[in-house]
C-alpha cells in the first residue's frame, strides 16, 4: 500500500482512483495464484518432515513455473485488453496505463512467488525471520514510494510497486534457500 499512500501525499485523488483501478487486477492474480499453491501445502510439509530436500525444491520450482506461467499469461492479457475492460467497467479512458497495468500484474506475480517461499518458511517454523524481511521491505517501500512517486508521479508509483514486490520476492527466495540448505545439511 505504500505507493497508494505516496500518491495520496504527492498527487491528486483522480490519480489515486486510477492507480486503485489498475492495481485491482493484481489482487485477482494473487488470489488465483494462491488457489494454485494451496493444494500443495500439505505436500510441502510432508517433504520437509521426510527431509527430502531434492523433492521439496523440485515441488517449489514446479509451483514457481506455474505461477510465472500464469503471471505471463495474465500480464499479456492485461496489456492487450486489460485497460479496455477496466475502462468499460469504470467509464474511464485508461489506455495510457496499458504498460503500467502489465507491470503491476508482473509485480503481483513476484509477490506470489514471495508468498510461496513464505509458506515454506512457515513450514520450517521460521517466523521471526519473516517479520524481519517484512520490516525491511516496509521501510524500503516507504522510502521508494515517496521518492519515485514524487519524481515520476503515477509511473513512479508503478515502478515503486514493482521494486517493492521484487525486493520481497528476492529476499524470501534467498533466505529460504539458505535456511533450507542449512536445515538439511544438519
């Protein structure tokens, strides 16, 4: 939500409305991706309990590929018809936000990958580390959103959103892989 708050601080309520509209599909993408991931959570727990790191990593990779595939498809659809559909629903011309919508959907895909790794960390009972990751991301989000939105307006908010989601995803990927290797090494 940091980009929304930055828009509220530096831009107009009209831009806030447009940003809210083009971010909405990201929520749907995240929700659909969760439906793809949830059926495998028990299998993740089982592989962890059986100490089968190889199969656990294979399952995670499989889920990431499904999420990325879905994200690419959704981004393509968002770019091709997303702004037209949203424009019809809200009665606004959103055609100039076509690329922004695609970037936001890509960002939602990155967020979902981070969420998958978060589920793995929860499985191995790593919760304090997740709090630290979220705190770092939240501070970064606050700083990036303000700087980028003030400088590049709505496009800056979109870029900040992408960077925030990428930072969260990369942080989770790196930490989870380090933690899993450490756990299974012992």
